[in-house]
C-alpha cells in the first residue's frame, strides 16, 4: 500500500515539474519576444531620428504588451519627427494606465 502512495506521489511530482518547465519555457519565449519588439522599435527610432530621448525610452520600456509595441513600431515608421512620436507614446501609456486604474 505504501508503494502505491509513493508511486502516486512521485508521478504527481513529475507532472508538476513538467508543468513548471513548460510554463518557464512559455514565459521565456514571451520575454524574448518583448525584448525583440523593443529592440526593433528602438532601432527604427534611432535610424529615423538619431537620438532617442530618455523619456521616450523609459516609456517604451514600461510597455509590456507585444501588440502595443508592434503598433508603436508602425507609428515610428510614419511619424514626421520625434516629438510627434513622443505624443503617440504618451497617449498609449496613458490609455494603458487608465485601463488598469
């Protein structure tokens, strides 16, 4: 009887570890995707406008939603200047903050 309980315990532990590994992999992929999206956004901003003001960089770093970064990337391509892009980023950040308030 004790062997059955130990077996069940070991199987449960194994299943838990596997679930933890899969969750860790998914989280790692998400982190990598977010970093790549930010890097691409910074790259287009630097290519288009030269310097990236720290205020804008900090706002971009605070964004943790891939689709938002993707949209900002599109905006960066079409913006006339860094000030226009800053207004866009500020609007996006305010909307996100309002959604969580």
